[in-house]
């Protein structure tokens, strides 16, 4: 059972790393090494809305406090690797 859970976590982590540029496993490591307060501080800075200072969603790049729409994660990934959200070259 534990092995299955670890495999599932690794699969989800791979998906989140590719799609959203964040790793739940790395987050866990940071919490263990630096503590929850430092982790939350770093995440607050990383996902701070440039418009109102609230938090921007990792899933869609939107601030639900003010409506700011940042770059959507798949577009961000596409810009990094020169491919569209479905892995096809953009023209």
C-alpha cells in the first residue's frame, strides 16, 4: 500500500512540476529543512499578485481577490519550451 501511495505521489508531482512549475515533494523537503513559517513566507512571495498583493492561483494564474490574470501555467510552460499546451510547435 505504501509503495502505491509513493508511486501515486511521484506521478502527481511530475504532473505538477511540468504543468505548474512546482513540486510537492520539493515543498515537503523545504518544510522539513526550513520549517512551515519559512515555507509559507516563500510561497507568499512567489505567488503574490502584482496588482493587489493577494495570492495568485498556481492552477490558472488568476488572483481571485482583484481579478488580475497572469500568465496561465500551460502558456508559461509553452513559452519555456517553444511548444503549445498540447506539445505541438507554435507558429
